[in-house]
C-alpha cells in the first residue's frame, strides 16, 4: 500500500485532482491519501466524497489533516509573497504521520507519466529524505544571495534537492524532533529565500538523490534539454507559466480530461490553448 501526501488550499483542489488522476491512471497500486491544509474553507466531506467517487477501487483511504495557525505560533517568520503558506504544510508530515515509516510527498502542480510504484519501491532506509538534485543551486553565489541569506553558506550544494517530489520517513524524522527543529530554524531565520525547500535541505543533510526524471521541471524542459521531456516520469510546472495561467501543456490537458473536473474546467484551458496556438 502506497502512502501519498499532498498539501493544498481551496484554489488548488482542481489542480490536485489532475495530479491524482495522472497517478491513478498510471498505476494499479492502492493508495492511502493524506491531504494537509491550512485552509478552513475547504468542505472536507464533499472533497472526500468526490475523491472516493472518482478514484473508486484504487483509493484505499483518505484523511485530511488541518493545520491551524498554531503551527507557526512560536515563530517570527516572515512569509515571502511568492511562496504560499500552503507549501509549508509538508514540514509537518513527521508530526502528523509519525506512525508511518515511508511516504511519498508530491506538489499539486505536476503530473505523473509513469507508475508511482517504481518510486515507492526505492529503498531510502539509510536516508532521511529522497529527491532530485536542483542543478541551479550551485549558481546562487554568483547572484550574491549568500550575503542576504547567510544560512545558504551552510547548505551542501551537491545534495540540494527540489522538495516537489520526495520520499520521506516520518517515523524517523519524528523521533529526531524534526518539527521542533523547523520552528527553531524559522525563529533564527525570519527571511528564507526558497521557503520550505531551504528548511528541508538545511535540516536534512542525509539525502538520497533520485534520478532527475522523477521531477523534470517544465521551465528546464523548454530552456535547456528538450530530450529529457520524453523520458520524464514526473513533469513539474515550477515556473510562473502554469498550465492554468499561460502556457498549456498537452500532458496536463490529457489528465485534466480524464479527471473529475473536465467539464467544469476545460473551457478555461481551451481559451489558453487558442491564445498560445
């Protein structure tokens, strides 16, 4: 049984459905889904009903974990405008799911194009976290960010990972008091450049580096290596040009049309397609 974790707010429910559709379409495995949110406006009963209805037979269980303001009650952290507080929900996975020895965390601005079971079967027992290496991190010193964000000097450039797709061991991290260390880090560093991703990389130096096909970023595909797109197990829309805003991607559309919101959302994406045709 695969343990899958996402974190969302109300605006990302439809995007989550596309991500989940891509996962269930490409696997026969049963999944326990955990949804983390700070958003009190989400109708949890309706959402759970819709999930069971659409993913009947593959969705073993659904649990929604609400994180209130208490999560950052002892922190003076300044939240950057370009990073939503929702993204910080993944930092509390060890606290919420401390009975589990393995979970897969995924962002909801991505699609899977292969079986998630392949990722699940990877052994990370000797590591705290697994993820793909961020190739651009080595260029930070050139743009002077070390001066503004001193903690970046202590990050290992060779093992800095993208937090959009991760394998985690919540049970071990809970024993290591990861959530308490998160609050301490926020207290000591009120301004963080890459938000939760910097925190994960700073506090979890023992990482397993995954093959980069498990988190191929959309802007990377178009700016550098077109060929890697064909090999991508996961396509991650990290740039501002999201498929629901500016640049439409065929893979995203395919899973949208297979998903539960196809009738409600297609007219919006069709306008984007015609505009960029």
